C-alpha cells in the first residue's frame, strides 16, 4: 500500500487526515471501478436481457459474491443497503412486523456506547410495541460490563440485543463472539445484532466462525469504498422467515390486484434500483485488500495505535477516553482539554493541515451521562496514516494548549 494510491493525498500532499471513523479516503482502484462501470457497463440489473444489462448484472452479482466471501457469508445472506443506518432501520422494521401481534412485553438491550444509528431505530420499535429499552453499563475502563449484561439477560425477556463491535468514540472493541455465545446459552431466542461500521475497516471478521450472530451490518464508505453503499448480513433461515420492509420493483415474483409474492433471497430485500456502482466500488475495495500484505498492515496499525496512545497520554492537559489496553481498543481516540472547546481544537488543528473530528460523534448519551462532557475531539486512524503524522498532531496540540494558556 502506497499513500500515492489515494488521489486525495496526491492533490493535497500536506494533508494529515485523521477523521477516518467518519469516512475513509478512497484508493484509485475504487474510483476507477466506479468510473469504469458508468463508462462501459452502465445499465440496470436483473431485468434486462440485452448484453449491456447482462454485463451490469454479472458485475453486480460478482460484487455480492466477493463481499460475501470476504465476511464468510452465503451470497444470498448479503443484502445491499445504503449503509449501516439503513441496515439497522430495516432490521428493526422487519422485527416490528415479526412481533406486532405479540402481546408479551419484552426488552430491547443496547449499551451506553452505541451510536445513534443503533439507538433510534430501537427506540421507535420499543415505542411501537410498548416494550422496554435497557442499556448495559460500562466499566470504569470504558468496557462493556459483562456482569451487568448477563444479569439483564437473566432477569428480563430480552428479544433483541444490538451492540457495536467497536465504539466510534472510545475505540472499545466488544468481543461479540464471546458475548453472543453467552447470551444464546441463556436466551436462545434473543436476536443478536452486531454493528460492524467501525470494526470491519480494521479487522477481518469471518461469520462462518460466529454462528451466534443473527444480523451484522457495516458501511462501505468507512472501509475505503463509495458512500451510499452498505451491507446487511442476515442468517438465511431468518431472512426466509421475515418479510421485507420495503416493496417495489425488483423484489417480487408475481403481482396481482390485491396481493404479491416476493422473489427469492437476496432480491427479496432489495426493492428498486440498487446502488450498482457502489456495490462494484465496494467489491474493488475487497480486491484492493487482497493485494496488501495482511500481516504488514496489522503490524503497522498496531504500532501506530500504540504510538498514538502513548503520545496523547503524555500530554498532561489532555484527558483521553477509552481503554488503555491495546488488545481491547481500536485506533479511535476521543479526548478533551480543560478550558478548550473541541470545536476550537479541531479548527486550530485544521490550520496546521490536520483534519480531526469534534462534537458528540452521534453519541450524546455516552458523552452526557458517562463522560460528563458535551463533546469531545476525536482522532481516528487508518492504514495510510503514519507515525510522522502523529508527531505533527502532538506538536500542534501542545502548541494550541500553550496559546490558550496565555
């Protein structure tokens, strides 16, 4: 992997881009794949019998197969969506229809570190069904309190458990294999859902080895793919049982005056014209990853994460949030500096050519109730970042602290 693989760094050679948890930069290979589709293969998929439509359909379904292989899923279990947010909303809507005639009062269980995209759909579902919504506590080390989770599973009728695989604020990595296995042993009928938006960009995840995951979702744009494309994985037996929440062209086999029947998986859940170019671009990312030296990338990210953790910890005026144990965290670092608003931190760093995030990062509950701050500054790393950039970040933070002390 070369930084020159990414046009944005050729166009802005001095840019230090540390806002990867929001979105990642795109390699030339992805841009070329999307461009090639529109220039040479642009047609709608599945419905045309002319050669151009057949080429587009072949590319689109090859993309699905490639992505399915990447995550260890059957291609018919891979549903294309616009991203993590839509994927979770679709699951919630499908489960609403599944449970709407159930009179029993059940519980939806989340955690205090969840992104709004993994909270709001469940708030709506709980309200519509009259269910309770509960949150698993965090420990003082910013990790999921497993004792509290298991206690809630034992004491409540938890029908849905939806957890982030990696926090977009704390960097905390939740061991979904272990967690969902324990939950299923206690409550086999609980739907276990994983939000992989932050985890998938940094870790290989094989669903064939994680039989306790019912649904898993992630976004293409955080893994160097195009915006507007995402993946909803669901177990085949569940997708066959559940009804689609969106209907229209492309997902039906037969329509009559007062009824319709759906297509087979996966088209059953893909109403309308899909983001064909986005799917092809996301597949190009998988190909790009396959050409990288996996162990070299892992070592690079481990060293970079460790270096960043040490650098930020060594700034006395800075408060860092998240686990200190490298094994339990990813390359996301949220922090505050007493007396300096996060927006000011971001704006001043931007003047030095350093792009970071500032705000509540779509995690208001976490900031307000757990961290006890309205907002934080966030540095998030990816494979094209390097130690020299972190040194520059550290120098800039120390400089702005000195400026505010005057």
